[in-house]
């Protein structure tokens, strides 16, 4: 089985995230960049399926600046076999529709894949739609927010868990799946895995290499534009008291003062 | 006035409140047209509520298809031509319908907005740390609106009914083979609650979450949990608050045994009033708390519960 996993590098949620003043895109200078945690779960899911099948291949597909190669490296050191990386100045500021179209082109460079596995929602934009958009463009089924996933023969089944409850989905391969936070616990790369990753093939593409026209991507051609942005003043810490046996009563007093009870 | 399509969010014949929020938001853009995609008769049951909340038109698209989300996408695609825009709730399903509709129709996708005006939309990002304004550069933008962000204003619309076909799905689709609705229980829903009491890893066990529930029930509150509490199996996943859980902004949020990691704060720091109980006086939750008690939650929470119960008489 040949599995494509969509991996995105994002600003670490542990660091303070900012938008740049000039074009309101993510200020990448100011923040640590990491593989999005949910994509580690996507990679893990792909590896689990490959291991269960006894053979197969896991190809990482990523669109992002050069430094996103760190995220790719992490996926390869977990055990993915190879990668395709689209990096080009011109993709800066692409919107969700442009991103989905470009990812679809990148997936098209991978021959004979059976399954695409993505994260359900990126921790930066939380668009939570790119996997379904890519599926639509590819003309294949989308089985999203999977917390359980199995493939038997050419059928993929998924237990989808969202606020609306559990939905059981099934489809024929090829298909796109996105995994949820409770799908698995990603493995840590072993020392051997980290060493092996250095030798794994990465297909580094620019727009021309991926067969994407410059007019299809980028801030200037985006279907939506951010027109202004501003940080909200952080919340001020209030009163803090040490419990002297009357902590519960103190809270009650405070809540009465605030007319909350 | 141009029509604005509103995808009606309903489950098991019941309207979801977010639909009325969408109808309210739609009025800022034009004349709201509610689009009901569902089984036979689904629209009949919802029509009165939709009309009362401003729907000038109600499109009824009846289908018994088991294709996952494909009927919704296909119906909206067939209607979008004459619309000034499409509003969909920013739920997991809604976000996907919106994304698929946007790629099919080449429309700008504005995701998870908290406000809609004729000039554009407002976003609240990075857990409320940033606000941004955005606009679409295409015709009929597709906009998903965060549940709870819009205050509902009921003002009746014309409510004209029209049946529409559900076009056949293009491309292969996933099939729905079963559904299990969430067991709501008697407590208010997290995203709709005015008061939330949340427990973290400090609660220590599933059994001891009764301390959190007890306080919540005395306040008529919803119960939330940190990811660590969920991952430790203390409380079910649908109650997780935070970046990858629910975003909430109740009148009052009480955090018990929660350290206040940035990802947890991302889901609750826009709450009007925050109260925290933590035995570590350095816990970051105190940085956003309006009132904090440094102490043992097992002493403080029951005492607070008693005080609340006493006051209620
Ligand atoms: C990509 C990503 C997404 C994430 N998403 C979320 C999310 O959506 N929601 C979320 O919550 N987290 C999320 N996290 C995890 C987050 O980083 C923290 O690990 C988590 O919030 C910690 O939960 P906690 O505060 O309950 O546990 P801890 O950090 O372990 O804190 C427990 C606290 O309880 C206190 N305590 C212990 N015993 C008592 C007692 N008897 N009385 C009073 N206080 C006591 C301790 O002093 C401590 O401060 C995410 C992390 C990542 C990387
Ligand atoms: N630029 C990108 N490169 C690779 N994968 C992406 C990219 N953007 C989104 N994805 C995939 O789509 C998932 C959901 O992202 P989103 O819809 O943006 O919230 C992510 O977890 C990734 O798997």
C-alpha cells in the first residue's frame, strides 16, 4: 500500500504567535517552527497501516518554506520513506483554496498512491477543510476526523468523532483520510531512524517543477485577503490569595461581588 | 437585495441554535435564504423557526442519500450563482462543506469568523490573542461562522418555500454506514453554557471528577476538562477545552487543578471572568485569572459548592 501523508510546519503553539505588521501573514521570524503535532499522528497512522499490511511506502507531501524541511525530516525519522517538498517564494500568503489546489498537484507527482492521510485541523489557521478540499479536487472520497481507521482489501472504514457525535464512514480506495487528536500516540524517532532519515530521498520542487503557474498561488492572487490585524491586549492577572481554610468562601464572596451568583 | 444562502444546521429533526446565529449574520449581507438539506419533511418541521429568525426564503432539498456531506455541497453549488455569499456554521461538518464548495466554485473561503459586515469579516485567532479583518476577492464568498459568536436577533422574514433538487454527487463519495449521537446528559452544552467548571490533571482520577461535577451542578454549569485530564482517561474527549478542544467564552470559567498551558488558555482566555484553584502558586493559569486561590482543589471546591448551595437556599 502506498500512502501519502500531508505534513505542515507550523509555529509552535508553545511560543507566542504573531502576525506580521506588513502583510498580516504569520510572522515566521518571531516563532519556533515545528511539525504540526496532528501531522505526527497522520504519519503514525500511515506507518501503522504500512506495518499492518507488511509492505508499502509512505510518502510525505509538504508545501512550505525551505525551513519546513525540518518537519519533513521529523516525519522521515519516524519512518516515512520519501518526501515531496514544494518551496517557492511565490507561495507565501496562499489562501486555503490555493493551498488545496497546489497540494493536489503535488499529490499528482506521486505515482500509484492508495491513500492520503492528513491531520484534521492545522493548529495555526484551523481551517479544518484542506483534506476534504483536496479530496474533492482529486475526485476521491474524504473520510475525515478519524479516531479509528482500518483498511481491508480495497475498502477503508473510519470512525469519525466530532461534536456531532460518532459517524461511521466507508469508501473504496483511493481516498483521503484525516485523523483526529485521539487517533494514536505518535512514536518517537529512534537514533537509527534519525540517521536513516538523512539518506532518504526528498523531491524538492519549485512552482515550475510542480507544474504550478505563478498566478495560481500567493498573496497577490489569493481568493481572500486579510486587511488588518492587531494583537489583543493580554488579560491582566487579578487577585491571588493563599487558602487559609476559607478559600471556597473567598471565591463565593468574590462571585457575589461580581454578581455572578 | 441579493440573497445570502444559510446552510441550516440540524440534527434528528432539531434545529441547532447556530442556524439562528447564521440567519442574524446573513442580514448584514442581504436577504437570508435558509437551505435545508435532509430527509423527507425535514424543512416542514424547521420552517416556522427559520421564518421567525429572518429567512426570506426556505429551500427544501430532500434526500435519503447516504453520501457523506455530498448532498449539502451539491445543493449549495446549484444555488450559489445568484447569491451574495454563503454562511455555514464552523463545525467540523460545516467547515468541510464550505471548503468543498469553495474549491468547486472558485470562491474565497473565510473560515471560523466571529463577525460579518458588508465590508468583510472579523477573525479571532491564536486563541483570541489576535483579531484580524479579512475580505474575499471573489464573488459569493463562502464563510464559516464560529458557533456562539453572533447574538441572535429574531426578526421575521417572508419564509417563502421552494423545493430544490439534490444534484447527483460528482466524484466518488464516502458512505455513512452508521451514526451514534452524543449523549448530552442533563448539563448545558459547553459552547452554550454561561458558567463552566473545568478539571485538569490535578483532579487525579475519573472518580474524583465528581468534585468538579458537584460544583458545576450547584452553579448550573457545564463541565470541561484539560487535555491532560482527557488523555489520562478522567473525562471523555468531547469535553476538552483548548486549542484542539472547544473554544469557550462563558460569563464565568472556573479552572480546578489546571496549570494553564498556552494551548488550554487558547480555548478559554476570552471568558468574561476566570477563577482558578491550583496548589502551585506559580501556575500560569493565575496570569489570566481574575481571582485565584492557591490551595487544594479538594478543600476549596467542596467549600465553594456549599457556599453556593447555601446562598441559593
Ligand atoms: C498541539 C497541542 C495541542 C494541545 N491542545 C490542548 C487543548 O486543547 N486543551 C488542553 O487543555 N491542553 C492542550 N494541550 C496540552 C497542554 O500543553 C497541557 O499539557 C495541558 O493543558 C495540561 O493539562 P493540565 O493543566 O490539566 O495538567 P498539568 O499541566 O499537569 O497541570 C496540573 C495542575 O494541577 C495542579 N494540581 C495538582 N493537584 C492539585 C490539587 N489537589 N489541588 C489544586 N491543584 C492541583 C498542579 O499544580 C498543576 O498546575 C495541547 C498541546 C499541544 C502540543
Ligand atoms: N501547506 C501544507 N502542506 C502540507 N499539508 C498541509 C498544508 N496545509 C494543510 N495541510 C494538511 O491539511 C491538514 C488540515 O489543515 P487545515 O485544513 O489547514 O486546517 C493538515 O493537518 C495537513 O495534513
